[in-house]
C-alpha cells in the first residue's frame, strides 16, 4: 500500500471515530496518528559544523560555491570521496532511508 493510501486510511479512520464520539477534530491528534504510522518524514539533522554532517567514518559536506554534495568515507588508511549533484544526493538519501527502514522492519 502506498503512503498516500495509508495516510488516507488513517484520516478516514480518525474522522469516523470523531463522528461516533462527537469529539471535536484535533489536528494534533491526527498528526500524531500519521507519525505513529511512520508517514511523516523525520526531522533533518543539523550540521556539526559549517555545512558538514559528521557520522563517525562518514562525512557529508556541501561545497558552497558549487552546491555539490560530497559524501566522504574516512578510512584511517585510505580516504575515498564521492561527489554528486543535489538531485543525486536526494536519491541517495531516499535509498539510505529505505535501507534503514527495511533493516528495522526485517531485523537485518
């Protein structure tokens, strides 16, 4: 089931509950229901430094003049860098989020 279908199902369910209970609809309650179902995007992390996100051996940087995103794997013996455009970086981010979600669901 697509996320939009899941969201619509949750909204319909919550609205039906409000009609039965005559409870005044509450946007916070609905937003929390969507979050509980995993349908809201997580908050993005703030950079550790000037356009730098550092996660142990992985460093993500934004090159300000070119606006290119650099993904750098820092190995104590040999460093490797990957350069990409912002649209490619978004695609990689979606792949990373999908992999993390799969790993959590399947205990990989």
